[in-house]
C-alpha cells in the first residue's frame, strides 16, 4: 500500500469550511489489499475507507472528515489496519480553523431574488 501523501495540511480554513480531505493510495503488492479498520485519534476526525478488497495495481481513497466547527489549530491522525505484513499505516491531517472575522458583515439571505 503506497500513499500519494501521508499528511494533508488544511491550511487556514474558515469555521464550517470543507471538512473532507482524501488520501489516495495504490495497492503496490501482489495480493488483494484489505483495509480492516480506520480509526481517528478523536471523535472530531472520522475516516471512511473502502470495504471491498483493492486488487494489485488498483487505487482507491481514504476519506477523512474533520469537524471544522472547532476553532483553533489541530493535528490529528488516522490509523489504518490492513492485511499487509506491516499491518498499520498512520495518516495525518493538520491545519487551523479560523472564526469568521466579523459575523455581522455576512450578508443575510436575499431570499432567492438573484435566481434568474
């Protein structure tokens, strides 16, 4: 199992921003790869992984959702358990969720008046 990257930096994102990042991987072995489990380091980090075997040479993704309602810097990990000889991999997400600068400056809904 080879990952394109093992750390994804969200950078500075606004509270409520896009919570999902994807780790692409390829089965570089010669047998079907099975991801047995994926566990986030806390409840704010939720991984989703393929349940079906990934054939040799095929690629897939581990999707990680971070709770972007939590303001502040973060570094979290996801531990994958597979059927490989070295059966665990660690993925890392990091970044900082910023509170909106001035919530009063956000325009109210226009009630759909601009939909032509």
